[in-house]
């Protein structure tokens, strides 16, 4: 008998900024809707372990979508996209999960995203608190203050959108962001996903990641966690968003909750899901029934 996974995939048409996109998404489970957003330059395959976790899908309808130009979501048909330079903005990032939730008629879903998607979780809590019952920012912060902020988009495109540089180099570069404790088979899978990205897409995503996502202290203090709870999870070995970077945000947002995740890196959902789920499951339980989420033994401090 054939072995199947409990995941189904479909396409949905979403209109964002007057452009219609054919967006691919996969889902599994039933219950509270949980939209999950991928990292820059990758796609929803990063969440395959989560979609196959019955402790999550018994209570949550998990929906992993590919942003346009990523994974199975092609560039928009009927638009001369090849004449334009791809660049992801904050407004567009916010619009896609909102449009997806509306199209699928989801009742105040939970949103969780990682890296670029983690920054988005913060922006959604800030800008759209009544649309979501909670957001979970994995590797999120006020801003990304890495060296790329200073080199500008021209420098980013020279490194990550250069016809003289093989796409395999992007996958290899991701190895610098992964914990040394993560299983190699997971690490290689993540590297493969990054090698599959379309030309210019990773670089274009970094416009949002490094520049258009920039939360001021005043905006952070204004996030209302009574309207939309904000959870923050950051890996110990993340060189892009350090635990200190996330803690800076956590100290500003009244009522948010933050855990540092020892032995995890920038891609915890993919690089070591078995470890990551130890932090995720208590949060999902808290969202579901209002119980108080507690950190696993040996984890970092919780900020309240």
C-alpha cells in the first residue's frame, strides 16, 4: 500500500495591489487556522515537518503558502514581470497573508513566520491586530542590523543576483546561519531549497528584510498584545537576528513573550524541527485554551 502524507496542495487566486496572483498553498489538519510564512528566497517546503506533526494538526489547520515568484507560485500571468526588477516591500508582505486569510474565509488566524516571515509577524501585530488572534515571530526583531544595511541594494544584488555567481553559492551561504547542532540531513535539505530559487528573488526579498521592515521603539510600544498576542522565538546561533536583537524588541512590547532557543540557528523550523517544536507546542496550547505557555527545561529566559 502506498504511503501518503496528510498534506493537500491547491492554488488560489489573490489580488494584491491590483495584480492577480496564482498562489500555491499546502495545508493539513483542522481547527484554529495557522498561516505560516517562509524565509527570504525559499518557499513553503520549509514547513513540511510541521504539516506532518499530528500534535499540531489535530488542533490547528496549518496553511503554508508560497509567495509569488517562490516555490510553485509563479510570477503573475498577464503582467510583463520580466521587464521589472523584483523587490518585496512591507506593504506587499502584509497584503499577501491578509488576502489569503480573506480568500480562504479564515476567522482570525494565527500567523507564524521565520526570518523575513518573522519580521512580518511583528508588522502584522503592529498594523493588523484585529485580523489575527496571535502572531509568532521566529527570528524577528525591530530591524535587521547586519552588514548588508550599509552596502545597499546594489551590493546585495551584486552578491545574490549576479549571473557570474552560481546559484549554489546562495545555498552554501545559508550554512553560515545554521546551528552546528542541527542534523546534517535537515541542513542539506534547507541548502537544496535555497539553490532552487528564481533569479533575483532572494536579493529582492532582502529589500524588505533589511530595509522596509524597520520598527521604531514608539511603534513597538504601541503593539497591543490584548488585541493580538505577539510571541518571539530566536535561536542561539542566529548571526542575523541574535537573541539580543529580539530581546531589544521584547523589552519594548508590553505583554509579549520571548524565548531564546539554545542550540538552534536562523532556520529552526527546518534545520531542527524536533527541537523547535518544544517551544512551539506550549505556545499553540496557550493560544488554544488560554493556558500559560512555559519554556522547556534548559531554554532561555521568558520575557513578560
